[in-house]
């Protein structure tokens, strides 16, 4: 990267996340936002919301986004990158449309977006782009001047994302009893999605069995497993597993589920398991409930020692990775020759989502891509 930290032509970074309730009264309205248009009865949403009620109706994701905001602003300031950072959510305050309206009012005209999802998929990329298009349409209807929006590339294999997870797995292994440590299995966990969505993830040329979603996760899992072997001298067996399935039971989703996997590993004589949530940027509800509560209870029932390794969260190395991604994209926009930073076999992801990338379930406009109506 150049010595001068120049983010031009961009004049702001938007942290775009999922959002979550911040109290018991927020839970059902939040879930209504998430499931809008699906016709799910309120009583069913109350049942689904029990996971949140176990934690006082508060999702940890908002506080973790605040911590990431602080980390990004601190890193940018310390390194002389003059780029303001804003925050907007898809499903809860601060809402994306409100944040974009604020940015326009502040005179921001070229906006980069960091989504809190590292991998290619409809729900992890295209849906965020659809939400951006919806918000731009709302601002257009208000007669506001629209900013040009670009989205940072997928960062699943950036060292600043991978290396904190390596540290987390090594720490979790060290926390296991010495007599089971070397034989421990690593379960690399990510959010399950319908197999049809996985097969269609990524650019068209990457569609097929598991699509880019599965290939990217497998590449990260191999990177971490190899680094753990180098650090510990032990070659731990591992597998990519899934969690947090939802939706109709007759629709195929990615498997195996983490709880089923723990049963299989215990039956096979595995002495311990480290659960590594590589599919999540921070310890939000799917990590706190599905791994720390449900899967950990299953392991206790089985008498199987488990540890759950840390997500990246607001690690300074991740904040530095975001700075690197901003400078990379800015240099590319200025027509400079840029060498993207990426580990593993897949290389750096695309800057601009091509037509047919992670297609929508029903055609909807999406911003920040080759098919954007807001070029």
C-alpha cells in the first residue's frame, strides 16, 4: 500500500450489520423486521424469541458493533487515515436508511461499506446489497442527492481475519485437560443455509456443490488447522459443521449440525472438541445460544470436554485489515496497481459483485454490484 494513507475518492466508511434487540420489549418487533413479508404469527415469534429472553432480551451484536466502531476509529486515527466511520443496521436501530440519510446530510458522496459477514452467500452479501438499494430508493423518493456506494470485498481469507481465529483455537486447546488435548478434534462452525442457497453462492462460475460459501469456509478451516499444527506440533483432525438452522424441515440445509456432530465424535471415541465459529465476525446470539448454551449442554450430556474459541470481534488486527481493505479499494478506484492481501488457495475476492452472483430468491434491485441501478 502507498505510504500516504489516501482513501480518496471515498469520504466515509459505513459499518453495515444485522442488528439486534436491546431489551425484552424489542425482541418481537425485531423479529418482525427480520421475518417481514413471511406472514409468521406473533405467537410463533415469541417462541423464537426465547433465545433472546434467556439473555434479558438483549443481543450482544450491537455492543460488539460499538466496540468494532471504536476499534476502527482508533486504528484510522493512529495511522493517519482521515475517514469517518458510520454504523447502520438492516433490522434494528440505528437503521440503515436513517444512517444513510445522516451521511448525505453530512455531505458524504462516496461511501464504502463494510458488511459484518465475511463470506459469499445471499444472506451474507446480496441481501445487504438489496437493503442498500431499498434505502437509496427511500432517499431518492425524499428528493435527496444519492451517494455512490461500493462494498468492500469478502475478507474471509485476509490475515487480519484469520490470525485472531488461529490464536483463539490455540488458546482453547490449551484450556483442555492435558490428557485429552492432543487428541482433540476441531469443529469449524458456521451458519447453516439452504443447500440451494449454498450451491448458488458466489459468481456464476463458482456455482455448484456448496458454491463459494462452502469452498471459502473450507479454505479458512484449512488455513487455521495448518497454522495450529505449526504452532502446537499436533495435527488435529477437523471438519466443517453447521449451526443455527431455521426454516421448514422439508427444505435441505447444509449439514452436519454441530450437536449431531458432537454425538458422532463422542461415539467415535474422540476425547475432546474445540468449536471454532469461523463463520461469525463476533459473539452474537447464534454463538452465545447455539454454541455456548445448546451445543455445550449437549457435550456435557455426552461427557465430552469442549471449548469454544473466540471470534474476531474488535481485535486490532481486524481493524487493521479493514484499513488495508479500504486503502486497497481506494487505490484500485484511482487506477493504481494494487496487490490484494489474501491467504489460502482462493485468492482475493472480487471488488464488484458480478451479475448472477448469489442470486436473489426473487428478483430485487441490489446496490454496489455490476447489476446496480445506482451506478
